[in-house]
């Protein structure tokens, strides 16, 4: 799959990140087209999460550029990332555990709110209308992610697999055009993995959202990805279709060692 730059939603251009004398990313470049799922793989320490943190603007990079819809996001503040259309889940869950599932998902849509802090303190017809809209958005996502039965339960009382789905729904509530999934399969059982694979494909097919996926569960990556980028020791060592990546000698060497 050769990505036409005019169709690239995300362009990673020569990103280099150094922490003191350690180079975490070394001139990494690739493109992610619209409405596609891209898997980002590599052994521990390959630089996957570092790249995610650059895309979220949590880390600065010393060289290169990141283009989203053709515009550099290098100077975009962290708090504006959801507004421009980039959403993210994290390895470690960060739920509001005493709030309900519905309330947690509604929080994800805060970037779309127009009423502001004062409007929240002094509700009026406009703020009540907006809150109703956010509740309807949350309820739609709750239905999509099969969370209806627990919508009004506190998140902290739910099993881990349910909490992961709540985090997924909260990220989608911001209506991103690009969703960054950071090890979404961690801690899930076999049945939950199958549900996750179906959900990721639905996000692409039904909602028109591109996905960049960091995941160690290779079966999931190969099942859902249209394109895969492999990193090792901070460098890109390969990119291609799942079939090409499975046979690529540098990828095999990175995971299994030897020649």
C-alpha cells in the first residue's frame, strides 16, 4: 500500500527524540492514510510509546515534524489535541471511578462543549440543551460498545474488561478523526479480544475514524491492521501489509533474535 500524501491523515516525518545521551526515536517516518488501521509494533523499548507521546504532544522532539491533515502539530498545545481531532487511550486506565459509565463517557466530549466554566456553574436553556446533546452522544456510544446494561453503574465497580470499553467510548466521545490506541488488549481474555477486534474495525468502517494501534498481541494486530510499521531500538525497520511484515527478516530478527 503506497500512501498518497494527499490522502494521508497523519504524516510522521523524520521524528527524532533524545533523552540525554539516549536516542529513543531515530528519524522515524511513515504516513497513515484516512479510514485505515495502522499497527505500530516492536519489542519492548522500540520507541512505540515515545512516538505516541509525541503525537499527544506530551513529549517534545528534537528533529522532524508531525503533520495532521497537512498541518504541523509541533506547536499545538496538549489541551488542544482533542479539538483538532486526535484522541487517545492509555496503557493504564484513568477512570473517574465514582462516576457512572454514562458520566465518564460524557466527560470525553468536554472538548466539544461551548458553554464553558461559567455556563456550567450557572445553567440556562443553552447549557441544558448542550448537556442533553452530550448525553445522547454518550448513550449512542454506550450502545455501540455494548455497555447499556451498566450505563448507570459506577465505573469502579465494573470488571477490568468493561472499564477498558468505557475508556474506548470516552475517547470516541471527542469525535476524533484519528484514534491512538495504546495496548488496548492488555489484560483482556480471549472473548474480550474478539470483541475488541470487531470494535476497532467498526470504528474504521462505520465511524470513518483512522486508528494507530500500539499492541503486543500480534494476533490482534494482524487481524485488524491494514498496514503495519515495525520499530526496533528507535528506528523503523519495516512497513507493509500484515502478510509482508510476518515474513520480513528484520522483524523476525527483532522478535526472535539470531540471523
